[in-house]
C-alpha cells in the first residue's frame, strides 16, 4: 500500500476538489482495516492541514461510521487540530523538568510576543502556539519545538532569536 500525503508547497495550490479526491483515495486505501481511523485522520490532516467538521463528516460518510466517532478521536488526541495552524507551530514543553526550569514563563512571553493565547494562531497564520506535557528531553529543559525541531535550554531572552529564524 502506497499512500503519499506530504503537505508541500506544490500542493498548496490544490483546489478543494483535488484535496477531497486525495482524501477519498486515502480513505479507500485503509477502509475496512480495523483500527485505521487514527492513521486515516493523520493522513487527511496532512493533506488538508487541519480537520474541520466538514472534513470529519466526509471521512465519517466514506467510512460509514458515525460522525461522533470521528469527532471523538479528532478532539481526544492533541496532535489533531480542528483549526488551521500557522506555518510554524511552536510547542512549549510543560513536563515537570521544563516547567520547573521556566516553561511557564516561556509560554507567557511567547503569548505576549505573538499576541495569541495557547491554542491560537497569529492573524497572518505564521505562528501557532501550543503546549505539550512532555517531549522526553528533560536533560534539555526547558525545551520547545518549532515544527518538530527541538530547541533546548530555551530562555525568554532567546525567543526573539528563535522567532527570527522563522523568517
């Protein structure tokens, strides 16, 4: 089974219909396989960028399952989002080591700098701000990720340099 779903610059200009066709293909590839809903939603989010209720309904109908089941999975797992994310998703670790070493202050400073609350995206859709419970890098605390790249021993004073790297 070969399903390609990478979100790339070339796919940014896809029409809504083309995206739906790709999503339908993904669903058809996995349909009938027990436990495939999470994988399908992951791939669909890769194509569409997020999982609005209309896309969840499309998935539910194609899989012939209740929308409530799709919605339940979508809202339970933190790696799914029902809102568009920015070009750069910044996640601040608030696990014990990161929290004790200043993670909460990093969240506060990022929120002020970007002008968004946790879970929000800047109006220009450049940055999304999220928190996570632990990234498993306690020795690097406090840590953040920018599009899954780990930044270690972050301090509030380093944040402007990190944000500048995203330009």
